[in-house]
C-alpha cells in the first residue's frame, strides 16, 4: 500500500512525494500497520516509499 501511495504522489516531485507519503502514513495508518511497514524488506518498496520509511524511522 505504501508503494501505491508513493506512486500517486510521485508527480509532485520526489522530495515532496516522500514527505507527503510519510505524513499520510502518520495521519492515516494505525500503529500495527506502521510497525509492519517499518519492518518490511526495503527492496520491496519503491524509492519514494523507502525514503518515506527512512524518514519515519528517524522520528
């Protein structure tokens, strides 16, 4: 699902898409979903989704 969100936001530019993907996850995903995403295999994520997860991990 993170890849789909990232793909939908990609037209806004990579940096903005990363920020907005991360914010969407914070705003709308429950803690279990976020935890699962943060432990996901990074190579299964698109570049934007991966960067969003990295951004969330550093919070």
